[in-house]
C-alpha cells in the first residue's frame, strides 16, 4: 500500500510540474508533448522564443521544502541564440558552487546563479549531442544549507521535442 501511495504521489508531482510549466505564461503555446518532454513557443517575430522542458523523474535529497524544478533547452532567434541549457533547481544553490550534469555517465560542470544552473556557451553543443544520444540525465547540486540534491531526468522524447522547437524557430 505504501509503495502504491508513493507511486501515486510522484505521478501527481510530475503532472503538477508539467502543468506549471505549460500554464506558467498565458502567451506560451504548446507545440506538442514528446515522451517525457514538452515543446513550446512564446512570442512572435524578433521576440519569438522556442523551448523544450521536462521535470525530473526522481528527486533525491534531505530537504524539507523545494520549489518547482525542470530543465529547459531554449532557442532565441532574435538574439541569434540557440541550444541554451538551463536547469531551474527549485532551491538556491550554495554561493560560488557548481552543479554537476551527468548524461549516461559523462559528466560536465554547470555554473550556478541563485536558483538556476547554466552551461557555458562553448559546451552547450556537447551537452545537446549527449542529450540527443542519451537515455537519462542527472543533475547534482548543493543548496545554501549544504544539502546535496540529485535530480534524475528521462531523455525519452527529447530529440523529437528538440526538432519541433528548432523547426518552429526556423533552425535546422
């Protein structure tokens, strides 16, 4: 019974997370859902932004409360930016810390700023290739209280979602 309740709870958390991502802004439009990823666009013309997002399949850590957490890969054609990787942590990272991103055992560092972790521009293409080829992704970070937090993401559907946002924003 406890196992069933746990599964139901995590299913509810996942669905709420997806709803928060998809309903956070009235102007955004859902392109489609692809496995564990959703593709969106917002705005028009020079202000158009396209992004794909997913919530963790599993969250680990000894914390009492936490905000919403998700991964975004964003295109901003008006700024000539594409493949911007961001993790919204749902907590504030420890000052001057880095988060660790692992995709199928390949590790890379992310820099942190308050409640987000970002990839440096020069490694975003490498991360994108790993996400397209990968099956799962984890992010490990430390909160301001020193709590180690680990999130596990599925990459099922990422490639299709990425192709959808690239097409929507005019990138090949």
